[in-house]
C-alpha cells in the first residue's frame, strides 16, 4: 500500500502534509505570559540586529495594547499533518466564495523516524500515526497526534495561494487508517480500539477457562471486531457517503444501493459474531459464594 499519492489532491484535505514558516507545535506551560508589541527605531534595529529598518519587538514585561493577543509560549517548527475534516476545511477557507474565516485548522506535528519505529506503531499506540516511506517519498515519518496545534485559516489560505504550503497528500487507504487512529486517540472508539479491547477479551476467555483453545478465543474476538469494522464502514461509506452524494446531486437510487450494501455487510458480520459466541461451548459451573 502506498502511503502517499503521486500528486497533491485538488484541494487541501484531511491527511495532507504541510510546511510553512509559521507551523509551530505551540503549547503553553506555567511560564506562559502575554506580551506587548512595540516598534524599534531604525538605528536600534540596525545596530543590534543588522536590519535595514524598524522591527517589531515583543516584550513580556509590557502590557499588550488594545487588540493585541501576543503570548510567550513553547513550540518547535515542524512539518504538519492536517487533522481537520474536509467539510471544516472547506468552510474555514471559504471555498464557497465567502473568503477565509477567522477560524482555525487542526494539525499534528510530523517527526522523522526509523523504519523500526514506524513498524512498531502498527500495534496498539493510539497517539502516534506511522507514515512509512514509499515510492513517492523516501523518508519514514510519524505524525504525533498527542501534540496537536492549530493554525489560523486566514494564514493557511494565504500560504496556499502563494503555492508553498502543501508538500504531500496521503492515499485513500492511509487517510482511512488515519481516521481510525484519530478516532481511537480522541474518542477511544472505532476498529483500532475494538481490536485492542477484544484481544484482552480473548485472553480473558482463556484465563477463565471459558474456552480451552487459543484459536477458538481468537476466532471469537475476530468475529466481534469484524462487526465494529462493518459498522464503521456503514457510518463512513454508507451514511457519510449518502450525505456527500446529496451535496453532489447524485441519483438517490445509487445512494440507496450503497446504503443497502453496507447494511448487508453489517448484518452478515453480526450474524457471524452471534454464531461464534454461541459456539464457545458450555459455561463453567459457578462456584458457590
């Protein structure tokens, strides 16, 4: 599976990798402080900073002026992964012709990683998303979902217009996996979390003697996890797809067919899970209290 697309998507989208001078994973600590902004004189700027003209100075000891929101905080410059959904992006950037809004887009910083570090994240780590190297980009990376920050949509719009903001777009498969990992991290819901929880359930079946064979416990847990995956597909490809189809003006019959197909997958997965639970064998006799 390719991590990235060979070319950028037509519009800024969920999962896009971005770079700009103002992308810092800013966060506050107890030393956060408001700052006042003053302009230096030209002579001062030339003498101390070798600048050709006056420069802005941000000083924590000064109270901010009216309308100033400057603050001292911590942050490191990074490439970043867009985590805002496509509808929010479109609205914030004013793609309906209304222009960019005073809103913010959510991003996660991206850090370089080794192949081993990326492979390790295929498991149960909810807060870090692997971006393996592929034929379109030769370096392994990790998006750190635990360190999200926000960027003003007006500045993002300006950088996009200048043509120097986006660097890569992820494939549909990678975007789907990112959505599952993001849901796991923020809500503790979805297929990624279900797989983790049901692995524990399979171990519990063995530890309590409810089943004797590991294969039987794994099979039961897998069937239950399949239901969550089918429900995820129904909500995404089915329900969300129906809403998108309505926005795009697609024929209702086509939408109904897709909803029906997703519901059939969900029904079949549920039926298999119920059968699997029923085949776990007789319950152990409960010991008297």
